[in-house]
C-alpha cells in the first residue's frame, strides 16, 4: 500500500509562488517514477509534471517554464515549485507513484485575482 502526504498549498496572489511537497511511503522510492496531478472543480484530473527515478522531468505544456518538479530520494520526497501562478492554476494538487492507483489527500492551491 502506497501512502502519500501532500503539503504546501495555500492562497497566493497572481504571479506568486508556492512549493508543494509530497512524502511517499514506499520501499525503493528512488526507482519509482512520480507525478504531480491537479484537479479543479468540474474538471478531470490532469498531469502537471512527472519525474523518473533518475530525476528526468517531463512537463505538461501549461507547466513548462513556470513549474519545476524535483525529488529527494534520501527523504522519499517529491516537490513541485510553482512560479508565476495564474488563477487557472487553482486546483487540488496530488502526487502519485506512476504505476499505483493510490492517491493522497491532496493540497489546495488557490490563486486570487
């Protein structure tokens, strides 16, 4: 059973920044590809960014150039640094082990206009 705990969300003004964190309880974390997803009310959950065990990142078009995904394998942590936030970034953000069906409780990001 994979357990994920996201944190770091909050209320921020347009153009602001947030750093999301996710702790993952899984053995061999360093070999697992991880993803950050988000879901706004009325929308489907969508991929924001992913990162391989070797720390190769991949970004959705809306995240490229503004968001940075990273990981600390020693701490079983994955991060999402978000800059230049826009109102359309408002959503619940979730991390996930790529192959797993388990989700954490998520962390809410609200960008005020």
